[in-house]
């Protein structure tokens, strides 16, 4: 039995598959951010320098854009919105987290 068939088996099979697709989108967002960008701690620690801060925010935008594009493609290919929804929610959190670090750096003069 293929993995997808195993997930679809049973009463709540479609819900199980939906959860996996949603979490795939979440994972995609976190993976893109960690691949393309530094940690929020790095942003907070070295963000006082205007050029470094702007460069770091450029990478945040790149990671979010890349993961949203792949999430959209996954949703299109799979015929379900759940990968894109997961990617969007995770990116909302990541944007807030990195923006918080950016603002703290400016506020604290790190």
C-alpha cells in the first residue's frame, strides 16, 4: 500500500492527508527561512548597522517569497490549498519573528 493510500484509508483518511499537506507547507516555510537566512538572534544582535539590517530583511523577503511560490506550486499540482495555507501561516509567524528582531535591534542599539 502506497503512503498516500495508507493515509486515505479509514474514516478520517482525508483529514490525515490534509494534515500532512498542511504541515508540508509549514515545513517548507521554515526550511526556506533557515536555508536562505540567519537566525532572529543574529538579526537582533547585528541589526543596528543600517546596511546589515536592510540586507537581512532582503533575505527575509527572499525566503518568504520562495516558500510562498513553492507552496502555491504544491497546491496547484496537488489540487488542494493546504500546502499554500500552511506556508502562508508559517510565513506570517516568521515575518513577525524576524521583524520583531529587527525592531529590537533598532530600539536597543545592538
